[in-house]
């Protein structure tokens, strides 16, 4: 299942692929093409390349690659998967459109193409969002509007990058899910984080089990004396608020009144939550 962009490359570069003049398409030798030096993805799935190769053998390359002229041939701006599949198919030439682009634009397009066309891991997606915001000097709100992604989605994924490198690696290789990562962000005592992660992996705990254990660890309540389970209504409301605000939320109901606890980690995080509540 692809988690692509809502609007894609044209959100940043209108007409990049939609308005290609057929007269501008030219055939160049495949050995003159080089991969994008700013390509963030280092691994391409062999089965996806194989599937694309079979399509190319049957129908040819329908959409030309976008390249820029370099000292040694051409650098691929958009279409590296098509390029790799074409090589596998044994093609000698590929259709291209040559564009003049700066290094910065090359980087932006590489990130956007990966988000739009590949099934990225949550960590790869997080790095792509973070890099785009840094390179373009834009906020999560602006990025959200341009890409057609919710701000909470972008915030939730980018926050995964604040986890320890070892935990990030587990999420990246699929041992832990994005849900596990989001739950782990709520653990207050960071010293307990890595031992707790090992427990999750060894016992194959699901996200709901992890969330419940983190509540116990944060409140320092012994497992045998845990409080009665929260009713379904409050749990559902916590989930709605957590997804909306992009942070851990705890709702407690007393006899006369209740309270809602919303966690934040930095001043920017607090400002983001306030803006979300005001919108």
C-alpha cells in the first residue's frame, strides 16, 4: 500500500510531468544516464523493479524520464525506477526530457518522487518531510497545504526521528511499527526506553499492550495493582485527540470532574499544539 503524496511533484514544480511537449522528448543512450546523486533512497525493491521491467518489455516506457545535463552525460531527476527497470530489460536507449535544474531542485524532486511513487517506510517518509522543510525553509503547516497531507500526519511521523537510532532502525526494518514508535515517544523515563523496546521485540507486544505498559511505567504503578481499565468512550476520545494533536493524550475522569493531559516536548511542539487547538 503506497503512502504517496496527496498532490505530488506538481505542488512544487507545476507542469514538471503534466505538460511535456512531445517535441522535447529525445532518445539517449542508457549508458549516458546516471542516478540522481541526491537520491535519498539507497535500496530499491527487486520485485517492484522486476514488475516494472515486465511492463516495459510489453508496452515500452510510456512516461519519459526527466534529466539534466551534467559533465558526464545526464543525471536522472525523475524516473530512476524506470531507468533501473529499463537496464534490467536490456534497453539501449530511453526517452528523456532535459531540464535545467539547480542542485537544490534536484534534491527536492528526488524526495518528492520517492514520496509519490514508492512505498516508503515511516522513517524514510519522516526524513523526506524533515529534509523538505529544512531545504525549503517552510513550516509543517505550509508543507501540509502543499502536499495535501494533514499536519498531524506530518507531525506524528517527523517526531519518530527523535527516538534513539537503534529504535529508528527497528521501525525502518519493520520490527516495530509506526504505532509502536508513537507510543514509545510517551515514555517519560528515557533510561527505560531501550530495555522496554527489547521486551516489545522479545514478547511481540502489540501497540495497545505497549500503550498500557507505558501508562503503568509513567505512573510507577505496579502491574498487580493496576487501575481498572479505562472505558471504551475515553479510550476512543484519547485516540481522536492524539491523532489530531500529534502527541500523547491522557483523559482522566473523577467523581465530580475530569482532566485532559496533553504532552509536549519543546516550545515549538507546544506552539504547534496551541495553533491546532485554535484552528
